[in-house]
């Protein structure tokens, strides 16, 4: 792998996307799957068993495995790997002793998801063993801080990849993902990411309307992921500092990227879908409510203004504070109207000169994204490689965090080329101090 060469290719490609017309075209070329094509709803039936390796056996990993099994009757969970034995045990038990609801949808889950002990791998090198076990596809569902390392290894080994969002927690990781995604393109390896709105019929149809000019010229917008609190893991006496932080990963930037990266990336990805990538941003944030040691050192709220090519401005807001309101949506404001996208009823609404609302059913996007991946692999649908696109959306979230943490305006190229690398070297179980809470005006912009 030659990161310098791959990044040079990336910059050349990005220069070509600066015009609004090219940005619109890139939305389709970058992995937009249109309902009704072979990829939409296609499976790999008749193509032989697809051996899937699951790297990361927590709740999201287990769920992704079930989604993959539901997406195609030819999928087999071939190997599993995790840092912790109890996570592997919980995953194996969930597959071999499924709930009644799971059995109704997947009556053959036990047969297709029984993984023998010799293909269950534990430890920091478990990902290498899963990749080398004879799998065709790997699902990357560990904590996000490990994603760049695992993705690069999978592509180097010639494996197709489904990876959860976000794909990095720092600019160094983003660059690794971009280089690996370019390598995947050379090898014709399919890559699909867990920003499921890109595979959700309601979102796809709505975004197509915007690209057709339903609200005229898009001037800006806003996006929100405001919600209550999430889980924490109480530290156990037997856990080292590193084990506790990894098990309580949401609250440490080196593992999650903070919630603007780990969660709000969904909404920012939708804004980028229409507007491209931002030129610069300025933001603020802090922690008002989640101040105890169980919450590590991350913030509980952010507000960022992103400025896109052509001057479009987007207000981004995210919050995780207990006993507060819930708002998860995206809004685009144009010269001729307004569009709101969200999950649930009213999932795509356009007001103004050309009123429109999404009608009909929208298949579960968590399953659809796997269907689209398998269609890409088996050539039943178009080739998909979403690696660079999700790396860009991840960097959009990271640069917002960088601005809020430091109080400084951050430009795109500045973020992409930043020396910030949060992953500890020679990581092993042992002592690790909890870093300080970032303080604007004191935390340096690296």
C-alpha cells in the first residue's frame, strides 16, 4: 500500500468535485443504490455460500450478523473475533439460542450461524485470525478507534468489507481508510458502510428529488441528533484501565471519537450527500450534565456551523443529556422550497413550489445495506465502494469536534492533514490515565 499515491489520487478526485454539477453526479457514482435496480433487494441465491467473518461481537456486531443472515440465504457466519471472551460467548449464544422473533424471520439461523470453537478468536490479534480463517467478507463492528487498522488489514488480505460507522476517530485514521478504500477499488473489492440512510428507500427518493431541483438551489440547512443519555459500564475490580475504557468505550475520544463522530455522523453524511464536503467549520460544545468519571472525558453537547462550497451554511447540533427532548432529522433550505428528512412517518417532505412527500414502504435499511453489498460482490448489482465517502463524512464530524474542543475555526485541508493520532502505540491491557476534558482556548489545535 502506498498512502502517498492513494491520497494524491484522492485529492485529484476531490478537485473534480468542486462544481455543483460534479457534486450531484458524485452522489450517484459514490454508491447511491436506486430502488428497482438489481442491487435493490437482490440476494446472492444460487451463487454458493458466502462466508462472513464477524470482528466485534458486541450488540451492534451481533445485530449486523443477523442483518447479513437475513439479507441472503447464502450467508454463513464462518468466524467470530472479539477482544473479550464473554462478548464472543454472548454472540454465539444469541445465534445458537435465538429468540422467537429471530426464529420467525430466520428459521435456519442455527445452521448458518453455528461457529465451531476453532473459529472463535479472542484478543487484540483476533481480527487477523478472522481475516485469515477463509472468509469472503468481514463485518467490522468493534469500537471505532480500531476501524482503520482492521479495514486496512481486510483490504490487504483481499476481503470484501461491511464496516460500521464511523470509520475513524482522528485524521490519521481517516487517511488510513482513504488509502485502503483506494486500494479496494484497485482490487475490485466491495465496501459498504453502516450509514444506512444511503440504502433507505425513503431517503434515496427524497435526495433524488433534491438533486432534480425540487427546492431550487440548496442554500443551507440544519441537522440534529438530540436525545437523552446512553448506557455506561461500571468498572469491575478485575478490569485494568484499558479494559474498562474499552468496555465503556462511548466516553473516550480515542475509542468513539465523541458522540458527534460516533452518532451524529449519520446526519452529517446526509448533508454531505447533497452539498459535498465542507470547506471550514466553527463550533462549540461542552459537558453540563454527564460530568462523573463514568463519562470519561467527552462532551455531552455540540453545536457546529459548517460552510460548504458556494457559501451554503449548515447548523449541526447534537446532544446526549438525560431527560431531554428527542430530535433526529435533517433540513435543507433552497431558493424554491424546504425539505425535511427523518426516520419514521413523514420521512421525506418537500414544501414550496414543488410539494412532495415520500409514500409507501421503505424496507429495513439495516438489512438492505447488506443486500446491496452481496449484490455488489456477486455482480447482481453495481459495484459499491463507499470507503472514501464515509471517510469524508467521518472527517466532517471530526473537524467539528476539533473546532469545539479548541475554540478555533478548522478548515477541511487542515483537518485532513492534521497530525492528530489518538490510538495508543503498543496497546495492551494495563494502566492508562483518563485524558483531561478538552477546554477551548487551552486544548491545542494539532
